[in-house]
């Protein structure tokens, strides 16, 4: 599927998750094969299902925005029947208002899960290459210690919602073009939690959580790159009244190195050497990220020659292999010559039969006098 996922759903790249969901439901109703006889509708329906499956998930959406369809395994589905399984609950939402066609509810009961949180972490180039343990600080809702997340005043407990009987959802019968349908939705009294708080905790005002600053230790694996994102499960915001915690996504920003650049798992570097070393050869002490190496420059080395130092690149994040260090030679011609250096080069040119620009007569006289 080559089309842009945002274009397929008719939303902007800054669209919220709710806007993406509304767009998908609208198009699902229009293109579902059971309601649209157009032969091309089924293929378009599969495409929007894959697009929605990707963009509705924050982590997969970030990978898509960074790497494109290849970064999220485009077209693979989620193990629930390919494109048809990708948004099955939302398809039922689109046609039956949140319930299955036979009255089975798709709405979850219980306290809602907390929001996912995001934080950026700056790394030095070497830290990204070799890995490091760092701390991140984030301000987020955490479980209220006074009521232990229940939202109820200490000594009391939430009571079962009388309207939904603790189910967290209510069912209603409605007429549609397909006949009588049973729909289910969140209970308006308890908001889908299945319980209500009669006496609220004074510290969190019945929410079961309060905002604090937390510090988490993050183990950065060797080989991560700029723009990589790490997921810390359960380290996000606490849910309301005992709801599960969301996740914390750590976005990595790697600082550039003064000498090396990264190309995949290889490191690249342009090494400038004088024409004398390139012509006559040299043994250089070359500093890598691992320490000093002996780099042999053969006589007659030309600009553009690449020396490969194997295993001196970036470790693979998901394996034991490691990239190489590629050193590209750039031969620098001298730009300023003293009289002795110019005379030596002119003698070399004469010996080799190379045609060069004539020297100033007065200057040439001064050069010759320097050798007497």
C-alpha cells in the first residue's frame, strides 16, 4: 500500500487519535463490502483498516512518521484476521454504536487506563553507541497514597453503581435499517468504572491520583540512534480511581560527534592528510571510539581511498554484530609555501616533467639565494 496513511483517512498529520477514529468509522461505513457493492470498495476498505491500525496506536504512529510503512510492517495486520481484524471493535462502533451485532458489548468496564506519557532524553554520541543507564524526570499523575487510588475517603469504599449494576455499561434497544439492534455504551453515571464514590478523598478530590514528579532509571541499549523511542511499560500516568497506568515513551536525541558520523551501523570519517604522507606513505596513530589504532597509509594514496576498520562501528541493537569504521582519505595540497618549500616542489616538478606555472623572477632569485 503506497498511499500515505493520513491521505487515505482524509486527516492531517497533526490529527488527534479521536479525529482519526471518527474518520475511520465514517469511511468504514461507506466502504464495507456488506454495504457497498463497488468491486473496488473491498480493497479500499482493507487499506483504510491498515492505515487506522497504524495511526490509532501512538507507538506505531511514531514509527510510521519516522520510517514510513516499512517501519511498522505495512499490511501485516495484528493477528486478528488481517485488515478486517485491525479495527473490528471500531467497525462494530461504526455500525452498531459500540456493541456487536448480537448484543455483545465491545466497551470495557472498570476504571479507564491512564494516559501514555512522553519525555525527551539527550545522549552523548558515545552513550548511544555503547549504551548507558540514565535517569529521566517526568511530572505525571500518580496513584494517591492517601486513598490508595480508590478516590474514596479513608475508611470508606466506592459502592457499586446502581444504574449499571457494576458492569460499567448500559444496554439499549434501538431500531436501525437492519432491524432491532441492542447497543451498549459506557454508563453515564459511573463513566464506565462500575462504581461510584460517595465520599471523596480530600487529597485527590475523588480522582484517585495526584500529580507528582517521578524519576525513572532508563537502560539505554548499545546501538540506539537519534530519533529512537524506548517504551517503559506501566510508567505512564495512573488511571482515574485505580485504573491501570499508561506507558512512558522516552524519545532519544543523540548529540553529533566532532569527528564521526553514523551511517546505519557504520561510522564514517574524513581523514585529511598532507600530500607528503599521501605520496610517501605513513603510519598514523588513529583515535577510534574504542582507543588508538595503527592506521597504515600506503605510498601513493589518493583522495577518496577508504580504509575499513572492522568491528569499530556501532553495535547492533538486537544482536552481537557490530558495524565498521570507514575512514575516507582527503589529500590536502599546501596552500601557503615558503620559498624553500616552493623551490623543492619546482625541482620535483622538473624531475617528473610536470608543467607548472612559472615563478616570479624576483622571487625565484630570492629562493635561489636561500640555497647558497
